[in-house]
């Protein structure tokens, strides 16, 4: 898969995972399990990138004697997710066209 496309999809999945509630890294990985392939070592650079772009804010809460970082989606993150969904609709139209034309070739 194209690296840029994969980054966009991964970003959107992480943002979507945070729409329901604020969360921390390990829980995000668990929530995405079975939907996309992502490890904690892959997730944290994504979270940093989304935080730097204003899509997320970070806060800490003490848990079992140590601080746990929680991530919260911002209005900028919601807007980015909405843009992804709009763009994905266009991608699906292109996909349908390509698939139909390829089928025509097979029938010929």
C-alpha cells in the first residue's frame, strides 16, 4: 500500500478511536485490533504527529502510581476526520470505476 495513503488511513483510524472517549496508547491499540495492523511502537509517532498538527491534546492522569498520558480529539481533529471521509467517498467512486473497467477487459 502507498505510504501516504497508509498514513492517512492510520491517522483517521486513530482519530476515530478517540471520538467516543479520551484514551491512552495501549487502549487505542486494543480498540484498533482487528481493524488495522498497528503496534504501540507505530502508534506513538502517529499520536505525536496528530498532537503537533493540533488534532489532539494530551493530559496525564495518575494510574497505579504513575502518570498515564491520555489523548483527546480536538475540533481540528474532527475536521480532519470529516475531510478524510469526504475524500474517501471520492476514492471509492474511482475504485468502482476501475473495478468495472477491469471487469469489462476480462469479459472481452
